[in-house]
C-alpha cells in the first residue's frame, strides 16, 4: 500500500474513532445520570489521538529506516563481480539498483548481476511495505480497542487531549527554533571555511568581484577575486530605486483609500492592488527584461543617453512596482487603526483634512508605516529573479542607475548553480554572502522593532 493511501486510511480510522468515542461518551453520560468531567467531543479526540498518533509515529520511523536496512541487506550479499567495488562506485551502484527496481533506466547495459540485485531490492521492498502495513494497521486497531475501553464518565479526557496538544505545540516551536539555529550555524561554519581561503578584509572591502577560479594554477583567473563591495553597492542601488518607487506610491495609495475613497471604491480597488503581491516574480522579471528595459533603452536613445537594456533602473522600477502592495496594504491597515477620536479632535480644533492627515494621522501611524517600509526593504534586498532577468550578473561598482549591476542574491544563485565542489572558495563565497545578507536583514528588523517601540509609546 502506498504511503499516501496508508495516510488516508489512518485519517479515516481517526475520524471514525472520533465519532465512536463521542457517541459512547454521550451514551455513558445519558445512562449514568450525571455529567462527565469532559465534553463528549473530548472523548472523541482522545480516541482519535490514540488511533492516529502511535500508528503515524511508527509508520514515519519505519519509512526512515526501511531504505537504509534494505540497502544494507542488498550490499551485504553482492555478487563476485562487485566484490572489489570502490565506495564511490558503490553509491552509483545503489542508484542503479533503485532505478532498475523502480522500472527506470540506467546509463549502461543492465547485466545479470545488476538485474538480480534489483530484483532482490524489489522483493525486500515489497516485504517491508507489507510488514509496515500490518504493523501500522494492527497498532491502530489495538490502540482503538484499548482507548475505547477506557472511555467512561469519569475519564479526564479534556486534560489528556490538551496535554497532547501542548506537547505538539512545544515540539513545533522547538523545531522552528532549531531550524533557525541550524541555518545560522551552517552559514557560520561554511563562512569560516571561506575566510580560511580568502581574507575577510578582501571580502568586505575589495573592489573586484570575479569568483571564477581555474582548475590549474597556470590557467587565467586561477586566483579569483572576492571583493564584495560591487555586490553590496548594486544591492543598495537597486533597493534604493525600488523604495523610491514603492514607498511614495504605496503610502499615498493607503492614505487615499483610507481617508478619501468611498467604501465601494475601496472594496474594489484594494483587492486589485493586492493582486500585484501574488504575481510570480518570474513574471515581473520577464516584464522587466522584455518591456521596461527595452523602453528605457529606446528612451535613452531618443534623448541622447546611453542606457543599457539590463540596467539597475529597469530592475529597480519593476521591483518597486512589485513591492507597492506590501507598503500600501500594511500602511492602510495601520492608518485604519488610528482612533477616530484623534480625527474628530483635529477637526474640532479647525484643522483641514490635509492638516489632519499630515499632523495627526501620519504621526500616529508612523511606527506601523516604518515597519511596513522596513519589511519592503527586506523584500527588495532578498529579491533575485527580477535582478537576474533585468540587471544581469555584471558586478560593476557604479552609482549610475543606467548601467548594469548585480546583487548579493543573484551572485549566490550563480555560485551554487550546477555541479559545484564545496571545498573551493568560489562555492564557499555563497555562504559568506548569505551570512552578510542575513545579518543585514536582521539588523533592519531590529531597527524597525526599536523604532516601533519608541514611537508607539509616544502616540498610545
């Protein structure tokens, strides 16, 4: 039975157990003449948990170890033709066995030895799947019978269900924390390896970025250049252009829809504006490369300016259009949250609507607006596809938005695409760039949090 089918069966069994447990608790409550300590649905959840969770845990553990155990059994009884196989060739042989057993193809002729190994692997997999099915279903049925017998008016089902839910919440939060810690530690470890090969001063203050290294020392470009200043400058330039587009348009859109637009107009336009946030970035990239970049190039030719098709201006403008919904939607919600009493007080003192917006509403909503802008900046710094398609990979150190530049995220993609050797400085440079990007976005979030806390106390 496939894993998906087994999961569906467990879900159906858990639902059946829930309804049976609830019905039995209801019947026990009616026949006993007194109220149970828990509601009937708590008894149903109690029975469903007993049916689903132990069986699901055993199934997950079985899936984790089944492949390893079967591979070990198959490799323990290799034919004489594979007796002296090297460890690297052994991994390739395992891949070929898996492919042939699954009905796939391999890059060589299937000999009798490989066919026998594939058949053995297939047979063992079938046996393992059957044993897993029997064990999981048997455990689910046994747990159902055990838990069903314990259902009674005095069973503390609610406390036990809530305890299980609390354990799941703790596990989920722990996994999220450990995932973040793991990501940071992996970046730190690989970055330290990179700085063993390249000085940190060259990386942070070097003005030339050319990570292409040769395989032999006599080839051109064997040393490489890892000065990341052009990448930082390109990222800052494109982000600045995007913010110059997104922040004014987004903020003014939020002010208009909140303070001036009719409810009918707002209900129609705001969802249409937020559709921009759901457009895939690759679509924006195509639009920037095929339309906006060409438009700026032709415009430059018409007025006598040299504007390349892959320019920072085209990437920044399109990125700004993509970020408008982030600024507009969040600012709209923040401005709406400003108490109506502040508006009424301002109008009562004789202020106009424009003065009320400028001197009362925007200062009161300033913490939330700053948070929206910081979120938009982080989104712009981390954008990749638009820059790849509209600005390219050229690491030019320039402040001219009419020239081609690149960003940190684009270079990370370029360094990790294809078959890479993770002992080279070229590949390890991607982790150093990722760590810098992580620290920058973390710093922006901390700054936004500090700003919000400071001014929220002032206007609360």
